[in-house]
């Protein structure tokens, strides 16, 4: 049953003997033969999941840092939809790798969207901010994004969402810029909106 996410995760963790783990769970609409672009009703979706061990949060003592490069967001314009087609993300990640960086920060029309395989968060004027999921280019909200923003607000730290401008003219194009913290993952939109910053 694809709707039994907790049960699927519990069975997976038990089978792998894991407690502290990252779980990847993917549900697609299933198989239809013959394939067609206007699909009919599918009774049995395809469910794929795997788990990998992760250190417990209690054991994390320092922020992991990553060298970043700026890259154009060349993905299709419906980046607010979950898709298995991540070729543009793969190409951006490979571009970053060839320049000696860990991640590519994607941007379009002067706005930062996200990393090729991570969520982007920034501290602007002392406020923790994440790119708005409703701004162009629209992005999927990520779980890590929501957890970090919630934790900041619960700790009475100023946090919210806004349009992050890329300031592309001031960022190097031919190599990684200084190492910045990068939070992996992708969550629900926060209700507290910050004003767009000039």
C-alpha cells in the first residue's frame, strides 16, 4: 500500500537494522501497457525505497561546509512539479565538480532557486532566509528546508522566506567561491514571508 509510508519506512529500517538513517521513498503511478501520453487509471503504483545509515543529530558537532559555484537553472519551467527527469541537475552537479566545487547554486532571471541536489539557505542581514517556493523560478519545498526554518523560529531566531537575488556579477564564473554551509534536502512553505531584498 503506497499510502502506508510509516509502515514502509519501519519495515525498511528493520530489514536493514538501522536506527539513525536517511530514507529515500519514491512512488510513481505504475506501469501501463501500452505506454501512452494520456494515461489511464493505474490500480497499483510502483513503490521504491532504500535506507542509508546517517550519524545521529546528537553526534553532529560542526556544520558541514561546501564549495559552491553559480550555474544557470536550465531545467524546464515546471520545477514546482516532482519529476524523475533530473538530467539538468546532474549536468549542473557535474559542472560544479569539474570546477572543483561540491555543489552548483542554480539561478534564473536574477533569482536563486536551489542547489543541483540541495536546499539553499542564507543569512541576509542577520536573518536566516530560504528562497520562496512561489517566486520564479518556482521550486519544490524541501523537508530539510522546513525543519531548519522551524528550528530557527522555535529558537527565536529571525527566519523566513524571500526572493534571493543571485548578485551574479559579483560571483566568480571560473571556479568555486568561498566555502559556505549547504543544507541537503528539499518542505512546506513557511507562512512568514520576508520582504524581497534589493
